[in-house]
C-alpha cells in the first residue's frame, strides 16, 4: 500500500511480535482514526478521546464497560497507540473489532515503512526482528542508527570531489565495508558448519557436545546417521547451524549411499567443514585421501580420551565424551568463521543488495570509472 493510500484510510497494525507478554501494542492511523477508536473505547474519565491531549495516556475499556481494560494514547492528530494485555487473544480481538469497522490491517513492517522514508533504516528494523543473538543485534543497531548510510554518503562525497587521492580514499573505505559483507550476511542467516568423516568417529557425539545438548542420535553401530541432522546454536555470539552428516564410505546400501551423497552436497555448500577422525584408530591411506579432498576443512581428532594424541599431524584433539578440547574447538571455529569481527560503530552491509552495490562500485573504480561509481552509489542511496 502506498503512502497516499495510508493517509486516506484507517489502518491497524499489531506492532508486538506473536507470543506471551505483559503488554502488546496496536497502532491505528489514517484519516478518521480518532473517531474509529473512540467508537470502541470508553475512557474511565468519561471524557471523549478527541479531548485528550497529544501524548496523553488515557485509561479505559475496549468495546464497552465489559471489555478489555487498556490504555490509549494519541500520538498525533490521526495516529493512536493502543496498549493492551500481551496475550495474542487480546490483540486479535482488538484488531478484529477494528476490521469490523472497516479498517485495513497492515503488518508491523508496513508501519515501520510509514515512519521513515529511509530504506536502510527500514531494512535494519526488519533484520532486527529476525536476529537471534545480542552480538548480531548490536551490529544491526549500529546500522539502524545510520552508520552504513553515513559511510556510503561519505564515500559518495569523496568520489564527487576532484582528485585521485579522494578516489583512492573512497575505494579503501568501500573495500573495508565489502570485507565485512560475509559477517553481515550471517547476522540473520546462520553460518553453516558441517561435521563430516567416516562412520563411527563420533560425529554425533561431537555435535551434541558443541551444541551443549543432545540433538543427534548416538549409537556405536557404523552408518547410524543416514540423513543430515541440524541444530542451530551460537558460537562467540554468531549464529551457527551445525549439521551432523552420514559417514563417508563406499557402500552398497542404497539408503546409506543416498545419505553419503547428501553429506557431500552439504559439505560443498558449507561455510566451514569439520573433518572428524578417530584418534584411537591407526591413520590410514584412506584417511590421507579424505583429508586431501577437503584441504580447507578443520581436522578434528575425536575420542582423544581413548589414546595418546599423535601431535605430529595438524588438527585439534577432542573428546566428546569428556569434553576435552571442545572449548578450544569452539574458539577455533569462531576465528575461522569471523576472522576479524567488525568493531562497534563499523558500517556493515547486511543484505545482498548492499553487497551487490559495493561490488559494482568497486568494479567501476577498478576500471577507473569514478563518475560511474558515484552514479551507482547515488542510485543506491536514493532507493
């Protein structure tokens, strides 16, 4: 719905996410919003809602004296907030009664878009609603405050200024932002970490140890895991999806073979692979070949409690049973996933369109097309 449509109709939006809570907020705005709410709201003072000052909190009941107790506040001439009990039933009843009077329901995201014309701010608010860790939320709060937009505007100013030095300075700052794109993309979508290896090396036990609770079935029979089992967690404040995969081996079992094929596909698409070996077993040529196939994988020797570690081979030694080495593995994973965490106040591109803009601008600069780079930035900032 466009801005003009919002101004010419009464709209209602539930601003509080679904779930149990003490208080929920419903917003109503548009021409006739005060009259519409007043027809359903009875102030305890006996005065009319139209008599309330802007910003004044009014206590009363909804839909007559037998209705829900709540408070109403006129935020502007035709913009009202209703604060009711936080249960979903109370919110649904209020919204339904507004709809019965001809109001249009809109999402909270539509309400946010109405509050600001700045697309970067709206995108940051929408991302904040999906974030799962405080560390990621802190990064997005910075972007919501205008850090990303301001940095792009500064770079545009440098590109529009005359001189090679300004263009070089802009390129340096744009490259710094682009390097943070991998972190930005994973503020909402988790990093994908796949735990792989031959059967019965303790992959399922290890994923349980990393997650902090039992998610995968643990059994000492090789080939137990025939599908990909995933669990979402956080490592050093970054969201991570850990995937336990079928054991990698040649097999004539059709079901197990399908599981191995699925495992290989997940490994290829992963942000990081943990290649797990059994520390209590003799190293073989097949192990050499498997490690060579995945040179970027982090090698982990599990079951280190069952044998003295052979420190001649690179990798981390763990015991999912005793917990030995698990914290060190988590620390190593955090560094591999986010080698350089963005400092507070840094501009971080957090959507694909941000990355695409930065890459396009940097390509233009690489071709010494400063005016073209400036045009691309200008267009992105006006969207």
